C-alpha cells in the first residue's frame, strides 16, 4: 500500500501543473491531465488548492519564489555592491537556463494580460527583492561607486529584461540575428555584454575607468 504523504502529494501536483501549464497554457490543460501526470487522486486538487485556477496561481507563486531565492541570495552578504549586482545578473542567466518552465509560464500569463493571476490570493510581488536591490544601489551611491538618483524599479525591469530576452526570444532571435542562443558560449558573451551595459549605465565615470584598468 502507498503511504500517505501530504507534502509530497501537494508537490507532485504542483510539479505536474508547472510542467503542463508551461507547455500548453491554462486553458488547454484539464484537471484530469494534471492528476494523471501527478498520479494522485483528483480530490487532492480541490483539497490542497481549491480549483484549477488556484492551482495555476500556486504554480506561478512557486516558480517566482524559486527566482526570489536566487535574487536574495545573490544580493546578500558583505561583498561590494558591484559584486552583488554581478551575481544577480549571473544568477538570472543560470536560473533561466535551469528553469525553462518559468519563462513559458510568464509568457502565457502575459498573453492573458495577467487576468488569471490578478484575481488570485497568490499575489506576485517583487517588493522583497526590490527592497534588497535598493539597499545594494544605496550602498554603491554612498561609497561613490554609482550615480546618484538611480530609479530602482526601472533598474530592476532593465536587469530582468536584458537577461530574460535571451530565453523568452531564443528561437526567433536565433533565426533573425544568426546567433545560436542555446549555445553556452554565445550566452556567456551575452552576459558579458549585459554586465558592461549595466555598469556603464550606473557607475560613475572615474570608478568605471578604475574597474576597466583592474581587468587589464
């Protein structure tokens, strides 16, 4: 007989939902498919989540939570602000490589204009990391490394956008630009360029020149 494990059952449902919703979107997936993939009783969906929409919301909250762990860990510690920000950008590239379902779920939710998520109790917010990023930038401004008056929310959008597009638009850009964005060497060059663009935008010219000389 299979021993009951509530935490494991809930996780199996979440993992099945993430896999199926990311592959085909919310409307093309049935609860029956999810429970068949998870190999659990259908009643468990309603027991743990309430309904299919709440399961999607929980799936989104789960993948966003995984990303937030990467962000907060990268921006923590006693390292200089430049090093923390570098770790955040590297973390984005590595996370998106390891979690293609995150990319597809976000794209599906944007096609829905956020309607499914907005009605849920699992509100997604970048506020925890936004606060941490703000602290990193304030450290850099206080030390004289970064420009004054950096707009933190817009900076976060720029950081995410510069990294996300390598994964969200991988196939179209591979065709149109002629770079194989699935090639680790191509992505490594892309990350190098992203880092350069970000720091040229936020660092004071004298500190930027100093960092360039150190690399040489």
